C-alpha cells in the first residue's frame, strides 16, 4: 500500500471509527434505556414494518449512490439526476406504503400498524433531501463531517425517544426517535454540505449510472427481502413479543459488527475504486482490510457471546433473558460477515455488479430454503439456520474473487485464522467469568478488563500484522499530538 493511499485510508478509517464508535455508543446507551422502559411486544411492532421501509429505501436509491462513488470523475449533472430520482421515488413509495398500511396491519393482526407505518414512512421523503450530500462526503472520504452529523443525530433523537417513553407513549416513542433522527440528520447535511442541484434531469447520466446500478439494485432487493424475511416469518408465525426478543438478540451483535464493518467498508469502497485497474495493489490492500477487520470484530463478537447472560441480565433486565441463546448463535453467524462484505466491495470496484447479482440469486435461494425448513422448529433453529448460511455465503463469495484476482477461499482463511484462534481464548475467558463471577455487573467488568488485554498480548506474541499496524497508528497519533 503506497504512503498516500495508506494515509488516506488511515485518516478515513480513523474518522469512520470515531463516528461509528461514538454513534453506536450513544445508540447503545439509548437502546438499553428504551429496552428497560418498553416491552418486547413494542419492539416487535417496529420489527414488523422494518421490511417495508428497508425495501422502499433500496428502490429509492436504486444503487445509484454506489454508481456515483465508483465514477472516477462524476459531473454535476450526474449528482442532480440522482437527486431528482431519489426525491421522486421517495414520494412515490411513501404513497405506496400509505395505501398498503391497512393490508399490512390486517396481515399481522395489529391495527396500530396502520397509523404507525404512515408516520414512519415520512422518513423516506425527508432523508431523500440529504442523500446526495451524504454521497459527496463519502466520495471525499470526509468522515469527520459524517461523524459530527451522526453523533448529534443519535444523541438528539435518542433523548426525544426516551422522553416519549418516560411519558408513557409506548411504541410511539420509537416512532418519535426514528422521525426526529431523520429530520436532524437531513438538516445537518444540508447545513454542512453546501450543495444544491444546478442542472435538471439528464437521460445520458441516468443511462450510464443505471447500467451499473441496475444489477446492484436487483441484488440489493434480493438481499433486503432475505434480511427482512425473518421479521415477517417470526412476526406472523410466532408473536410480536417473540419478534421483539429476536430483534434484541440481533441488535447488540449487529451493533458490534456494523460499527467495525461499516467503518472499514465505507472507506474501502472509495479507496479500492481509486486503484481498480491495478490488480496487484488491489489484492495487497484487500488483504490488509481483511486482517484489520478480523483483528477487531472477532474478539468483540466472541466476547459478547461468552458474557451474553450477564449482559442481558444486568443491562436489559430478566424480561429479555429469552434472547440470550439466540444472541450467542447470532454472534457466531456474524463472524464471516466483515470479510463477506469486503469480497462484495471487490466485485463492485471491478465493475462486476453482474456477478454480485448472480451470487445473490444463488445464495438467497439457498437461504430461503434454510429459513423455510427451520421455521417449523422454533427461534433457535431459525438462528442456527442463519449460522449455517453465513458460512455458505462467505464460501460462495470467494469463488469470484479467486476467478477475478486469484484470491480465493484458502488465502482468505489463512488471513483470518490467527485472529479467530486468539479470539477463542476471549470466548473461553468470558464464559468462565460469566459462570463463576457474581453479580452480573462484576462479571461484565472483569470481562471488559481481562479479555482485551489478553487478546492484545496474544496477537502481539503471534506478531500479527493488525496488532503492529494498530500499535504504529496509536504511537503516530500520540507523537502528532505531542508535537
């Protein structure tokens, strides 16, 4: 990795991590407070409509933001065209959801979903006004500004949600939090990123961008349908309370995974796009991203798996204990997720969105078959099905990275393996502390102190690349601050 590329990566990853850590920390605390104030049923109601919001968001953007990021020299007419499409599609999908809200409420047998969905769907229109502004920040690798926006948004919207919950508004506290988050985020983007559309719609721009994004759109639709099939199946076949337990089980491993994965992937895509024509450098940079991802995400997920029971008992209270075994399974199912996403980024930057689409069709056919079988055996079986599919997902993705860049399954496993084995020690330690240390808060505290130290020492003794890179970055920051 060249010095300029390395510095840009370090700067981007640093600010991206700052944003993710601060934002997720704020959301984590807010989520804990809301989980203590609200019931599993109320969280389950939100999960029931999440699929429809997520599905709409995919169509509104249509993969055009990714197409803009990948463009080497996007023009003003490109940005204006995408802005107009996003705004128009958001209005269209709001009215679609408005009229579908009653059938959706009837499907779940929850009358409150009619008005709830109509309120939440307003976020689609509001967020479309800032979509290009956010894309511009990503193209510029300006995660410092994104950090400020995300943290302020999380704190303000979280405070609003908590106030509504304390006043007894129930599920409407979650609606207030979601709506206020979108409003605050959009306003900050408009204030801090000085951009307005200066041209009209360009058919040429649309055709060029859509030729890439169309396949990406189809693959994203398949992915979102699969991701949200679980809330639909659980909400319909079981209950809102069961869906609430499942949602909480996914939430905290998901926060840990997304904090690290999103921080790296948001930087990786624009950086890798700049060297898309140099295969040797692509592999070199790609391998480093894998090691850095595994270095952080593996011990976090396995540590959370080990101390899941005291975590839920102390922070969420006993009404959420049903989610503990589900959370432990999900922690394992997310281990390969960071590398899977980087694999897809590699295909995107090489312009092979056709391969991404082909992969999604094959993978999600397998995934839906697994879901269909496991849904008859309860929530644990459904989560175990996700675990099985996660490894199938990773293996299938490496087929095309091997064909395109000769960097397939075995080289990637070799990069991941040392971090996995070191993280197993973290899992063992946290399980021992959870079992033999009481009360729950003390078990959590001991795990938070001992596990990171032992992991750092293990990776240092093994002379792993990511440990050295993190140490050098830390020393560099200290020296820069002292100077």
